[in-house]
C-alpha cells in the first residue's frame, strides 16, 4: 500500500470530524487487505497524539480547532482586533483568528455579541477559509475574566491594602484612590495598574459590592468571583408572579389519582421529581414493574425567548452554597408553582416505564399532565419505611414504598450487570447557622433511598434520550467520553506509589476501574485512589452531538429530571413536547439553530457553579478552623509536589498545604516516580497516601487557604543517588542558598 501518514493527516485536516475508518478508506481508495494496515496507521497516529477520535468514531487532526470555542481579544501592530483561543493546548504559538462580530444568523437575536474590546472574551463559532484564514464568528460576549479581580479592603498599621480573595494571588495591592465611603473589610472589585508604590503594585478600585464581615460573605465572594449572576431582572420576576397553573385538557391528562411521592434531602426547598411503582399485571411480563417518574413542567411557565427564559439561559443552572442557593428560576417558580409539594396540584411531564423482572427497560412513553404528590419524605424517612420501621410520615404510604423498593431491587440487579463506574467518595455537609457561622461539618449518610432515586432518575434520563433519538431529533445530551490516553498515563504513573497498577495495554472500561477501586478499598485507600480515578476521567459536557456516557456505561443519556435547576433539562422537555405533540410550547426553530451555542454555554455555567460551590465550602471551612490554629489533626497526604505536600484532613475533608521548606533544615527532592519528597542528606521520606498528623499554622477565610506543618516523623529511606552527601545538582549545599553563602564565607 502506497498510503502514507501524511495522506491521512491531509484528509482529516481538510474535513475534520467527517471520516470514520470506513469512510476514510473509501476517500483514500484503500481496498481489501490494505484496510488492516490503514487501521493500524490510524491507531499509531492516535497513540502519537497526531489525530483525535471523536465520540462518533470520526477523526480530526489533534491541533485542529473545535467548531465552537472561547477566544480572548488582542490586537496587531496596526490596531486590528484579533482573537486567540483562551485555552490553547496545541504545539507552538496559538493561532490568530479574524474576529467577525454581529449576529450568527437573523434568527439568533437576543444572544448576539456586543462590541468587543482588547482583553475581552467571546464565545465564537470557528470556520476556516480556503486561503487558511481562521474566522471567529462571535456568538456571545463573555465577561472580561481575570482583568478584574475581587478583594477585601483592609486598614492596618501600614495603611490601606487590598487583599485578593483568590488562592492564586501572590501579594496584596495598594489602592491608588479610596472611595469616599470606604470602610475596613469592604468587598471590592479592583484592577491592577502598571505602577508601583514602594513594594506594592497600585490598584484601582472599580466597585464596592458589600462587606466581608460576617460569616455569609464567603458565599457572596464565591458568587462574584466566578461571575455568577445574582437575582433576576424585574421582567423575569413579573412573569414568574403572573404564572398560573395550566388546565387539564388537550394533551394534558389528569394524573392526580396516581400515588406519586417525593423523596428529597431534609433541607430541600424545591421538589422537581416524584416517583411511583407497581407490579405489571401483564401476563407476558410476569414479575415485571411499571415505574412512573413525574417531573415539574417548567416549560409550561418558562416560554422560549421570554424574560424568564433569557435569565435562566444566562444562569444555566442553580448554584448550591453552604448557606444559600442562587436559583436558576425565581422563588415564585422554583419553590412554589414548579415545586411538587404534597397535596397541591402541579403541572408535570411524566415518563411511564415498563421493566422486566430482570430490571431491563422494555418500553417507555411520555405524558403531560396535572399531578398531586401524595407525600413528601426525606431520604431518612423513606429508608426507615424500607427497613420496616416507618415513622408517621411514611406510614400512610408504606405500601407504595414497598413497591418502589421492590422495583428498585430489580433495577439494581440490572445496574450491577451493566457495571457503571462506582466511585464512592464521602460527601461532606457544612452546617451553617443563620449568622453564617459554621457550627459543624459532617459526612452525609448514604442510604438505599439515595441510590433508588438516582437509579430511577437515570432510567428516566435514558428514556428521554432514547425517545428523541428514535425520532431522529437533535437535542442536548449529556456526553461523557472515555478517558484519553494522556490522563490514563498520569493514573498509571501514580498508582505504583501506592502499590497498585493499571495497564494501558487493555481497553479502559468502567469494570476495570471498579476492580482497581476494590483493590484500593482493601488497602484503605478508597478515597485517595477514587479521587485519582476521578481526575483521570474526561469531563462530562452538554452536547448536541449524540454520544454515550462512559461513566454510567450507557449509549443514550440526556438530562430530563431537574428542569427547575438545570437549563439542559428544560431544553430536553421542550424537545419532547414538540416531538410527541404535547403542547404548543415546545422547541422553536430559533432554539434548534442555537443548540451548539447553548450546549457550550451551559457546560461553562456548570463548571463555574462547581468552582463557586467548592470555593465557598473551602472558605467556610477555613473560617471554622481559624479558631483552631495550633491544633493537631489526623490527615492523609493526597498530593506531592516539589514545593510541598497537599493533605486532606480526616475530620472535615478540608484540603491544605505543608510547604516543603517547613519539613526540615535539609533540602527535599521531589521523586516523580514514587510521588514522594526525599531528604537529600538523610533519605527521610514523605510519600503519597501516608496517614500523618499535621498542625494547623495558618487559616485564611478570605481565600479558603490552610497551611500546616508536619508533626509525624518521616519514614526512613535511601539518600537519592544523584545527590550524594547532600549536594544539589547545582553544587550548592542541600540546605539552600542561605547556608551555601555561610559556607562560602
């Protein structure tokens, strides 16, 4: 065969994501036995990182730009605006993109970009002309990103300072001018200038947004720092207040006699899913089950292009912080008219699923109706009912609970055979009082009731994805691709440090990961290895392109069950309404034209929400531990770098750092292979995964940072061979520059 690798690269470069291996063979006119060699060359190119295989089995050049991406605006010497990819990971300098502003199409009115300026960011559709020019068509203007920072204005003995709230900040700033009403502990947005005053960089205060005093500031900081919209426009609130329950009739059925119940956390404010199950009376499905999952019909109140729709799209999802929720929908909907509260009529979109005795779904159908929840139970109350110890809340619906649990046992057996990825990490709950102070931190109990609801929701999501796929309807799916080779390489290099291994030679499957997790559990490393496996996975995203969910081991999956808090689910609801003639408020043509933009946007809002939730939790925990500076904690080393050890406290799950400089007077060398720090004079070793005791020396609530010092003694080890007698590679003594200077004197 005369085919070369350059021929393959030229083909996929010119038409990325078009060819799978069969189509590529036809395009390159490869026939017969030569196809085996083509497949081998494709594997070699993929392993070498030269090409990338998509979820649809098609190929594109590794450095090729995706169809939609975020760009940052710069300019050339002539003052023309250009764009560069914000997170470019290709070789060499990032490509320059010619920015084209204005609406993507005449239909895309409401979300077209405004005028951009240098330093700005925008979501763009990427196209390449025949002459090689890359066009970035602006779809939506984004925030200016890191050019504007959030900090706390502090007054001390050395005057006024601005302390950045970001953990990445290396120093404080000095305000160039104070606002007239400036107060100590004001939360301010500031912009760094290019001028210094003494040893501090001057900064301009742009806006004061509140005070850092009081416990509740941690959530406020996290919301603002991550550019999460707070509150709602007046027009959206007015629309929510004027919403009314739709009437029964037409495609909307009366489902009020169906004994649906809700099972949620004890502190839940919005109930967006209800369930019911009963034995299937069909003789052809002996031992089978009929399961109902009814979801709040948000589409009945949030119509496409309305003020409510625009604000929900902008937020993308609700954000759950320790002391508050920043909802996607106003309270009048999220906690009132859309919340499936007991004994109240509510609009719903429901799926009726038929399962065999083996727990495999046989059929499904979607209905739109008016329902009435027959009970509101917490997970603990439902579990007590499952266990035969019902309280007064569960007693009236005990027969319903027994049927629900029996149906779950069938579904659980099917799930066990499917073998989805089973990473069981403890979920910690930060308890905050009305003042915003943390009173305790607990590990959330996990019952069968939790797993039951999760499995029922998974099956409802699968049914929605399958129903739309069967009709060849494009919507937004939840896409989770298999982990790429580079991330798996990092996992395989880490595992020998804890006497475990994961071969790259075999195909990565959820079952293989589960086997690894079981081995880790036997070594009391379940949480540590679980986090490493989690980091090795691809990030789940929303996409209009069909694809499966690797973690759940499913070929069809879309989010359908939480439209109160996720815009993706609302998109799927509208698609179902439109496809199955369930009303006039389904997907519009404009929405269909913007599916790719919406998927990219809500993937981004989901990531910022996760960051805000994590940051707020870190800040609350730091405030909680600030009173315990000097205390000694049990911890595990969960990360090793050349500058120190990352540790996780057993008691609270808090993460902190032990700087390498605090480990002792000698120099500690980082060993990548063993994931450890090794003293170059003594061989003293601190390795990944070890249980230790550490003393808290510094807690900074503003950033959430925690600094510790080591209390446990190092393990004895061998002096690194490449650093004999404490000498570093540069010839200086192992105790650093200061000691080297003393010896020279």
